[in-house]
C-alpha cells in the first residue's frame, strides 16, 4: 500500500531531507538527457547551472491548435528558471527570490509540427 500511495503522490525517489546525499552526477558530467515522462528530479541529480554557460535543447511537437506549457524548469526556494510556451512563443525566464532576473522571448511565433528549440545561456 505504501508503494501505491508513494507512486500516486509522486514522492519517489525517497531521499533524506538533509545530511550527506550522494550527488547522482558523475564527475565532470556535462550532458544530461531527459525524455518525455520525467516529471521531477532532486536538485542533486540534475545539472548545476548556477553561474555557468549552458545550452538547453528540446524537441517538441506543436499541434495545429498551438501549445502552451512548461518544457523545462528547475529551481527551488530561492529561485530558478523555466523554458515554456505561452501565446505561441517560447519564453525562458530566470528568477531570484521570486523576482524576475531576466526573460528571453522568441521574436517569431512557433511553427506547427516538429520543432527543435535551443536556448544558449552565457552569464556575464
């Protein structure tokens, strides 16, 4: 019964809230691939993007009715970032302590069909 409820409430993987949690990242790992169906990861299992240059690539299928929603997001209590579709355009937004720290919006609306998106970030 525990496993059924844990899966229903999306609490796996179970990790301690504090203490020495293994990173989950390999030393010098710089490529992470996530497929459809990955809902969330513990912050120590994904890439550390803070203060680093990085690229996000995403393949999406835009139907003739359009699309809206989050493609990629990361963050926590003190801030984060999100790549999402809204009003037919791609947005990438970063916030710190709940205050917008930067936003990029595509100049052109997304076409329909299979679309490859790329966001390249180079912090100053």
